[in-house]
């Protein structure tokens, strides 16, 4: 029920997402979103930062401080998320 987009992924693909993430993606159903590459949603300019963050999280096996990223929906809309 969070108003913030939350995506569960395995580092490569989306496994689950909340309603806010589905809305931000521009897709209609979870089935359309699940299985897509996690970086497909990240704005191209923010992808290097997102990749480094995922590597750091795996290396440290601990949650990281929240950081802003831009999402580029499949309909072309840009959203800033934490």
C-alpha cells in the first residue's frame, strides 16, 4: 500500500512490484512488468549509478541509504523515485 514505487528484483529481472511501481512504469498489469529487466525502468543516464549501487549492495549484504533515481516509464514519462 506504499505510495512509493517498490520493485522486488533479483539484480537482473523484476520479480514483483507494488501498485505505485506499476503506475510509474506506465504498464497496465503486473504480468506486463514482471520478467522485464530491472534496468529497463531506470533512466539511461542513471543506469551506471544503479548498477554500481546493486554491486555495492550485493558486496556488503546490507541495505544502503536511500538515493534518488529517475525512472523512465514504458510510455516515455520520467519520474524521480527514492
